[in-house]
C-alpha cells in the first residue's frame, strides 16, 4: 500500500475536535482574532497554489456550518466572507488557462463553495457585526479585521461585471471598476498596520481548530503532501500586504492605460514586465488579462496606434483601398496578439514554454504582413513613408519575444556557465536586428521630413535610404546600450573560456552542439534574415590562447562596454526630462533596475577587463610560459537578473 505505516488514529475528525474542546458553540472575540488571522494565512497559501482541502478547509468549524457556525453570527460572517472570496477568486481564475500542480490545485475535494450566502448578504452581515462591536481594544481589533475582509470582498465583487458582461455590452466602464477596486485596496492596506499591532490580543489556543489531517481522507491515496503553515502571523500579514500591493498595482496600471491618448502597446508591455517582476500569485495573473481583454476594441486600437508609429497609412485608407488584404491581416493580427497578452501573464516557467510555440504564429503573421505591405506599396506608391511598416512592426515584436525567451532562461536558472557565451552571442544578434530595424525606421522618417521641408523638384520622389538617425529615440538608445553591454560580456566570456578561467569539461564541450539546438532551435520557426547555425557560433567564439589574440579580444570587449557606458551616462544625465511614460517604457528594456542596473553590470565587467589585461601583460613578460593566468574568475548575476558580471581576483 502506498500509505503503508500511516497511523489513521492520529488524524483529526470533527467528533474528536468536539470531544477535545477544540471547537465549541461560544467562540470568544479573542479566539475570533486568531481564527481570522489563520484564515488570512491559509487564504494566502491557497493563492500560492495549495488545495482548499489543505488550506481554508482545514478549519474544523467549516465541517459543521449549520451546527457550529450559523448559531454564532460573528464566526458565521467571517466564514461566509472567506468562502465567498474563494468562490469569486476561483471564478476569475477559471476564466484564464491554468495548469494543475503548476498554478495551483483548484479541485474542491468535495467541499462546496456555495455554503455561504450571496455576496450582498455577506457584506451586510459584516457591516452589522462591525456596528455591534464596542470600543474596547479587543473589539477594535475585531472591527479592523472585519473591515479588511469587507473591503477585500468588495474589490472582488466590483470586478464581476468585467467577467460576466451583459449581452451586447462591450464597454462596461473599466475605469470605474478599477477606481472602485483601488479604493478598496487602499482601505485594506490602511487596516493592516492596526491588525498587526493587535496580534497579541488573540488567544493562541484557537490555532488548534486548524488541523490539516482532518481532510486527509479526501486527498488522493499516498504519502500526504504537507502544507506548512506560517507560524508567525505577522509574517503572514506581510505576505498578504504583498498580495494587496500587486492588486493595487494592476488597478493603477490598467486605469492608466484606459485613456485613449495614453493607450499604447509599448506601455502595456512595460506593465506586463513590471507585474512579472513582482511574482504575483495566480489570482493577480488571472484578473490582469481579463480586465484588459474585456473590451474587444481596446487591444486592436492599441496595436493600430503602435502600427501608426511605424508609419502605417491611415486606417480608413487601408480599409477603403486594400480591404481584403487588410481584413485577412487583422484576423491573424488580433488572434496572435491576444495570445501574446495571455502568455505575458503566465507563470514564468510556462511563459518560457509557450513562447516556443508562439514563434510559429508570429511567422504566419509576418507572411500576412508582407502581403499587406506589398499591396500598400502598389496602392499608395510614393506616398508611403516607409517601405515595410507592417512587417517591421511584426518583426520588431517577434524579436522582442525572442530576447524575452532568452532572458527567462536566466530567471529560471536553465543555463550552465559553459553555455553563457553562446546565449549572449545569440542575444547580440537579436538585439542587433532590433537596433537595425529601429535605426532604419527613424532614419527614413528623418529623410522624409527633410525632403518635405525642401522645395519640391519635378519628377518622382527618391525613396529614403537607410542609415543612422541624427536624433535616435530614447527607446533606440537604450537598445543600443543593452546591445553593447551584451556584446562586451560575450567577448569577455570567450576570453575567460579560452584562458581556462571558466571550467568547461570535455563532456560539456562535446555536448555544445546539442545544447545549441536545445536552446535556439525553436527560433527556426520564425524566418530571420539569417538562420544562425552552431557552425556560425563556433567560428565567432573560437580564438587562440596567444597573448596578441587575447589582448585584441579584451580590447574589443572594453570598446563595447565603453560605448554602452557612454550611452547610459548620457541617458542618466537626461533622466526625468520629457514624458515619464516614454521613459518608463524605454527603461523597462534594461531590466528591473533600469539604467543604473545596466551600468553596474557594464562597470563591473570593465573592472574585470582591466584586471585580465594586467594579468595577460604580466604573463607575457614572464621568463617561463604559464599554463594558466594567475587569477581566479567566476560569473554571477550579481548586479542584474539576466546579465552576468565576471569577477576576477588574484589567485
């Protein structure tokens, strides 16, 4: 038997809890304080992916709602409140794709979440109980807890119209919904310090009514999967505060994206990255795409506005003159980017897996974009400011997803040290394509503007040529700085590998072609100007261990890092000038710590270059050849989540 040796006599039952006095029909307010705090802690654990049978419903009182809970109004309103929160949260979670055991365990295990009353009745009961409380410290502590539960429940109830829109209604006032939810979160966060300061008023013996073994017979056979409760309830409330802050962050960002003049795809992608860095639980990740995609016209309007930034002709002209190609493109366009939105709110591990399949969809969209661009050029001819506006936008977005795929590998700790230089080599290529696309677009726009300011001459207008723009955008400058830092790190790593400062075993060396296929073969689904092969990488990463070649590589690394630092210094001197939203979008590409985090990496690697150059010069002056440089080296993401710093010290 899988559970052989398990002692069933040690399992808690409702009858045993009653016999031992762990549950009774007259719960004091001091006990109510602890019971409420335990519910908050277990609710957090449920949102973190554990089952209801091992979190909320480990409370023995919930196993006899009619006999133990209903006769006690204070306990009843708290129990109904938390069960209602679970029901609404589960309703919102079920509206987006979830994965059992990865996002959480969402089976009810025989428990009914319909035990509680309607939401309005529960809120009414909470209000009545708050009004009945006195002014003593214990009563005040209970009142703050009931207020927290009521406001949190109001926020979940306020979100319902976005999940179940009435028939025929598209826009349900998302701004009002987000404002109402944000006000509720503010009140919740105001109550938290008062609750934490009153933890000592609770009667700790009440913890005994929460026993995970009471539901063990409901779980699948086998060794029990334990859920370890947080013993320090202050720590549990700190975790709950993080949840409330993520909730408030979603409300703020969604509210900020609603005004038409501020709505942009770039800002939305920035919001996704910021939210992902907060590592939200499954409920926050569920409500974010639902709130965004409820209005069916919102995503398309946002994307078309971004397409106009790539010089797409007016939408009305596209609908009138290239009607069929425009409709075919929009059909694929909407479907692909709705998937991009959903994938961006996934857990990082599944986002990494799903991106591999999304590259096929982006390639289909690239083909449709090429067809549409060809037709646009046939119809609008010399009136086109840019030759391939739609394809350039799709291409840039696909490259951004590919770079994101590479960076996720660092956050998920998928790469070994022996393959880091390979990852940065590929990232350098992807970033280079993005930089080239942006430079081409901006230089063409500058030339068109310059031609328009000059006196027109007879004859056909010459198409603009590509080149470096005179005034690169903030977005482009951050991309250029990032590419230079990545290129410098790549060159520094191949030198460290050649000089045997980074250990690469013979077995690892033999598996490098297979590692290349494992990491990058998914990119073959999307047609790039040049599909990179392992032979290309091996050619670029191979150098001799001679002093001259090593010093040359160090010089190239130093030059790339220096160029990156110069751009970053220029941007940091201008930080805060101009539109804050534009700055936020551009800086988000550099990582969670922004420009300063990127500069830290560059400076740390410049220091490594300096030390290695000294070691190489000393080794070249040594009267006897050295098998290895007299230094120690290690790589770590000490200053950045996806850019490593090479640390070199004498040894």
